[in-house]
C-alpha cells in the first residue's frame, strides 16, 4: 500500500496551481477521503481514499478518474445513507448545487449520517473548498472525515453545559422562590468579601446599597437600622468570615432581630456554592419582615400565659369549691338529721328549717354564678334589644336588696329621684342590667358589717336624639380591699383571702360576671376601694332611647305598696309536669286563699284556659320545660286566642332556667314575669301582686271583678 506522500504524488495532476497544492496539503492532514471535482462536467479524481472507508467499497482498488460524480454520490447514498436522509444528502452533493453555493462562498460544510453494511452508525463531515477556476473549468476539493469522536466530545461538552444551565436555572428558581417570601436578597462571594443585590421589594424600608464590601456594609446597616440591644448579636451572625465553619454541615442558618423602628426582621444565609472540597464559597443573604408573625407569637404567648393563669385560678377555685359545696350540703344533711332528733321541739324545728333554707339558697347561688360565667365566657350572650322601663328594673333590684340589708341591720339608701330619669323607657337588655346591678349591690350588702350603710344611685350623664348614657353607682363602708388586690378584683375566682371566702360565702365570680356583662353591653366599670373603709363601684351603660307606650315589654312602676291587693278567692292555673314542684307551688298559693287548678303540660293548660269562661282564671303559672308543649309555646297560643281575657291574663313563668336568654324568651313569648326555681314564696306573691296591679291600672273594670270576687268568697 502506498504511503500518504506516494498517494499524493500518484494522483496529483500537473495542472494544479501552487495555491491548490497548499489547500490540498492542509486537507490531506485532516480528511481520510479527498476528491478533486470539476463541477461543470462532473468529472472527479480520487486524491486520497484509505482502505476502511465506505467509498472504498464502491470505487474498488484502483485510483482512477471518474466521469460522473453525481452518479457516484447516488450509489453511495443508496448503499450507506438512511432512506429518509438520502434526498438531503444528494441535494447537497449535486454538482449543479455545489457550483451555485461556491460562487458566493469560499467553502461549504455538511454533516451527514452513514450506516455501514454491518449496521454501525457513523457521522461524517463533508468539506468543499474552491480550487482553480476559469471560464472553462470550476475545480473544487472535497474532503471527508469521521466526526464520531468530535461529536462525542461535543456531546459531553453540551451535556456539561446543560448541567451548568440546569444548575443556573435551578439556582434562579430558588432565588425566585425565596424572593416571594423575602423583601431583600443579595449574593455574597465570601472569598472576595463582596455582595451584589438581586432583589429588593421594600426599597423604602430596606434602602441598602446595590453592591459593595460585605463587612463594612453590615457595620453601617447595623449601626443605622438595628436596635442597640441586637447590634452585637447581628454583627456576630453576619460575620461572613466564620460562615464556612458555621455552615459546614448546614444549608441555611437564621437569625431574628429587632429594628430601631420597632419592626422585626429575619436574616437567613443560604448555601449557594461550594468548591470541590466542599468548602462554602458563595451564599445568598435573604431578609424579610416578621413583625406580623412576632405580633401573633406575642399574642399567642399572652394567651398561653392567660390560659395558664386561668387554669391556676380555676384549680384554686375548684379546691375552694370542694369545701364550699360540701359545707352547705353538710348543713342540709346535718340539719335534717338534727330535726329528726327533736320532733316535738318547735323552736329547734324552726331553727333547722332556717338553716336548711340558708344552705340550699347558698348552693343555688353558687350554681347560678358558675353557669352565668360559663355563658359569658363561651360567647353565649343574648343581645336582644327590648323596650323596658329603667325605673322598674331599679325598683326591683333595690326592693330585694333593701330586704336583704334589713336582715343584716344595714342602712340601704337609694340616692335618686324618679323625676330625674328623663328617659324611663329605654331599649336594651333589661335582664342583664338587672343581673349586673344585683351582683354589685349584693356584693356591697354581703361585705358590709351590721350597722353599716350602702348607697346606690343612677343618673343620666349624656344624651342625644338616639342614645342616653347612664351612670350606676354603689358605695359601701364595708371591709373594702387592698389597693393591690383592687387591680385584680375583676378576675375570675379572685378573693383576697381565705377569711373572706369562709366568712362571707361566695364563689369569687361576682365582680368578674359584672365586668363581662358591662363590656358586652358596651359600657365601662370602675372600682375604688380601701382596706377597712369600703368600696365604690361605678358603671356607665349606653342605651337607645325608647318611647313610653303600652308594649308588652313595658313595665309600669308604682312605688305604692301592694299589700292591699286582695288574693283570696282568685283562680290560678298551674302548668307543671314535676309533681313535687307542682305540690310546692300549689301549697304556697292555697295558703293565701287562692283556688288552684293544675295542668300536666302546656297543651293541657291551653285546653283548660280555652274551655273556661272569660275571666274565670285570674293568673297562670307556667313551667317552661314540659312535654307535648313547652311553656313559651303555650303562652303564645293563649295570647292568640279570640277571647277578651287572652291578652290580659297574667302569665308568670316558673322555670329552673335562669339564664338571660330564658328570661328574654319568656318576655318575648308574652309572659308577664319570670320566676326562677327554687321558688321563693315572697317573690311569688310579689310577682303575682305586681301583675295584678298592672292589670288594674290597664283596666279599671278588672279591679271591680277582683273586689267582687273577694266579697263573694266572704
């Protein structure tokens, strides 16, 4: 086989110019197949063709001059080029097309895919360069070489480049993701001590430099913006010289700090790049405001602290209640057993009954306080606006408290004149007002010693066309409380000492209930107290102003005594499903000479009233929770009956439900009064007489009916 030099000499024509020879020598070192082609005629000369090439298999062993290069490329394409790529291959190699392209260019390059007979895929480069041209001939040189190795190398480079691009894309995606949560982001080159701002969505609040030295920038920003108590920690955390050590095994580290303006920021360093040895070289610095989060955290911590405090108070309360509940229960059991030992001793029997009643009432009071507080704490507050007579509410509260004060020989003074109440008829929640005033005055009476005095007042402090604001006050010269404890007096279960709890009896919920009610009514409550000198509680409550009318909710007030109102001979209907409660109420009424009939439920009560003659029944006592028809529905049914006494007959609720919403529902249903169980005989008679008096004032004929009925009984 001839050497490369011999091949060149053998196949080189004498008509080649020195320029052509120079080009040929250059091509000879790179290309495994070389051709000299005259494009006008299609004649070509093989200059080089090594043995293992595909073209060698077509032309045979001898190096010759061939007449038709288009035919040669056609045979090559049919043998080695995939069918789908043959058209493109032939189009590029066609002499006519090569001539057109090379008239404007000095060279052409073409890459193609070839498949050998053994099925091996290879990729080749075809390189065409102009040679000698004149008016008759257009010579070019064609070189071919295998580029598999180059492609593999380029592929590897491309893959490496793609990985780099992917990494850069991922890095950008990370930065974009971080930028959604952070107002400021910069990239830091640790080795160069240099930063460059990437994102700043809060320029006015984070007016940092766009780029610069990290260390000096941190110092300046710290001194200018960071709160003094956090500056030292900030500079230590932001020291990038220590980051490679601190983040050796960490992808990110975080610090929270406060700014001079009071806002809170979170600074985060995020790993961006490490060297081949795993040493950190670049980081991202991300900053965002966390003031809202900090505020919520503080609120949560406060709530937790309050919850723990409440839990501690409740724990103490339950411990106290264990004693306080057992005490009246023990009294009830003990007095019952003691009464059995002295069946023939009237004085001892009376004393035992009084103690039994006292213990039972104390138990009821404790239960009511606990249930009321639970209602208020669980947001079960009824906000119904009801027209009511303020003077009537005050009269009821003061009457009850004067009675209790009298038993303790306490002077209870009402320091107001009804004529001063310009808006007797208001709109609001009278039930809660009455509860509020009862709690405050009851506390005053409870903690005032015999011989002391309690003073209460009510006065209007402001008004406009739609609203009136009233001040309610209660002052006593009782035991008082220390100035320190006065600041905690409205807290649940608060009692200054154990002595107060045992001596004066109570749950420690009274003032807490008062504060809750006052706040729910849109008012304020204040307390002033001095140890052993007394206490003053002042409340301001806003009301809508009402119009005096005859609405069913409106209560007429008459300070005259009700003692002269006759009860004997009246007919009463009691609707009660509990036999014991029915028996108790029946005996209380019959003792006053009232004729009593009974109904087992609301449905039966409606039927008895409907079947009776108008005016036969003078009053109906209605339990609330009854089978078949409850007391509210029964009352509504009665009020809608087409008879003259349906809307006038007094209907008094007797219910174990003592919550405000129960009392309000009683009023809404059409009831005139709401008594809570256990029924007190005095309160029962008071309610009955007040209802009768209201009917008398509404209808003078009614009075005559009662008087005549009383005379008939005589």
